[in-house]
C-alpha cells in the first residue's frame, strides 16, 4: 500500500513537472544582437570580437520602461587566465549562442514576471572578464587580448539609447554576481545616460562580496581583487571619491564603494552566498 502511494506521488509529481515544463508560454528565447559598430570605438570582447546583447521589446504601459540585466561569470585575473576565457562565450561573441533563455525578471508573461513583463528587457552578454569596467589600450603586443569592459558598457548603452532608451520613463540596471558588481560600479554612469526625468534604480543581486579572510587566515578575495584591478586598469573607472581615500582594489568591495554611489541602489544577497562561502 505504502509503495503504491509513493509510486502514485512520484508519478503525479513527474506529471506536474512535465506539465509546467511543456507549457510553451514558459519558454522565451531571444535572438542575439551583435554590435559590429562597437569595434570602431575599440569596444570589444577579450578576443577582439564585437560585444553582444539580447533585447526583447516592451509594449503598452511598459513601452517606455527598460530593465537591463548584466550577465555574471566571475573574472579573469591574469593574461593566461584571460586568454583561456577568450576562447569561450565569456570572452568572445564568436562562441555565444544565437539565442538566449529569458526567465524571471526578463520573462514576458505576467505570471512569471508580474512587474516588468511588458518592459523592454535586455540581457547584456559578459565577455570582458572585469565586470564591465576594464579599459587598457594595449595589453601586450604579442598577446591578442583586449581588456575593454568599460567601452563595451558604454557602446551597448548608447546603442540601446538610440533604440528608445533615450525616452525612458523608468530604467533599472541589474545583474548577478560579477554582473551585480558591474551594476554597482556602473550605476551612476547608467543614470547619467538617461533623461533627467527618468526614474532610475540599480539592483545588485548576489554581489555583496565581503572582505573576509579564508579559514587559513589568508586574504584571498582582496588579493584576487588587487590582481583584477592591476591587470584590467580599473583604477580610472572606479568612483574617484573612493579611490582617492583608499587603495583602488578596496573599492571593488561593495561595503567600501556603495557609500559613493548616488543613484538608488538595492541589494539582494544570501548570507550563505555560495561563492563567498567557498
Ligand atoms: C531568430 O533567429 C532565427 C534564426 O536565425 C530566425 O529564424 C528567427 O526569425 C529570428 N527571430 C526573430 C524574432 O527575429
Ligand atoms: C512573449 O514573447 C513571445 C516571443 O516573442 C511571443 O510569442 C509571446 O506571444 C509573448 N507573450 C506575451 C504574453 O506577450
């Protein structure tokens, strides 16, 4: 009897899961836009290929509202590390998928996304390894490697601006993990791009990495951040009010940089964030 009940429950849960997953309205794939023109400004991925994003247009009451999601995916901290990354989708638009899956705040049904389903929704591909903040003219003559995250952010925002963001009434910049850090670091720049009358907010998700020591007592994250800042030439793109009072790599820590961000910023973070715990 118990076995039968268990089997029935398993069967029913599979049936329910299958039903949810096969409801075709639940899948939204959006084609890629490769921004060829950005290469003229030197706004390129690690391998020199043009940057990319996915845009799904808003309509109705959401027509003049925009939500921009910056993809995450850690960072690269050395030339060999960045060269490795340049052969993957996190470093080259030649390796990105033709279409990407939109879910949650990027979805277009009110069931999955009650607040933003009819907004213009954008996923910006992460291909610079520096949270959209690097800007180095030439890394090393013999390495075909480009560190241009800040230019990518600017080029893509300008392209979206010409596609309607210039008349935005509401705009949210958001992102997860390294994309959440990018959200904080680019929040005020984003605000500056938009009309003065627009309501602009930033939401950093799973990016409040604290400056703590490992269980061995080493400063792993601080060391990592120092390498990233030095390699990617980040100092000039971090808020100068922060870098003028502390070592620039410390300005990658949310706890230190947030006081210098002027645009309203919301934080979503688990106490047990898996990257931080590791
Ligand atoms: C997306 O790309 C595919 C394949 O390149 C194409 O067939 C399809 O029409 C495109 N969809 C839209 C909405 O542009
Ligand atoms: C969501 O987008 C898809 C693909 O563009 C479209 O076919 C579908 O009708 C949209 N759903 C709603 C509720 O707007």
